[in-house]
C-alpha cells in the first residue's frame, strides 16, 4: 500500500520523453564543465546549449549527439534527463 502511494507521488512529477534519431534537442551543461561561461562566476551562463542533432539511440535512455568541435569537454553520449526537445528548428 505505502509503496504504491509513494510511486503515485513520484509519477506526478515524472514526464515521459520520447526522442527519435534526427530530432533536434538542447543539451543541459553543468556549470563546472566551463563551457560558455559569462563573467567570472558564470552565474548567467546558459543552462541548455544547442540545438544538436541526435545521431543514434543507445540502450533505453541514452542518445549520441552530433556535437561541434568546441565542445570537446562534453561527452557525445548523454542521458535522456539532460536533453530538452527543440520545438522549432529548421536546417
């Protein structure tokens, strides 16, 4: 009983994300990576960078992205929780 109740509380905040190959997504970059810092402390740095194209689906929750050469500190394979769907993008 209690386990089901806790699951229902957690499921309210959870959202199911579906991405396909060739979709464009934004990538969440942690501030400690030092990518695109603005100012000394980087407080105004963007949270998401991109959009980038998905090259392939790896497992259930990982995707490989087509990243530019200036993002060498960022690994090209990322978890779905770090991605945000790009609503409008024309190539």
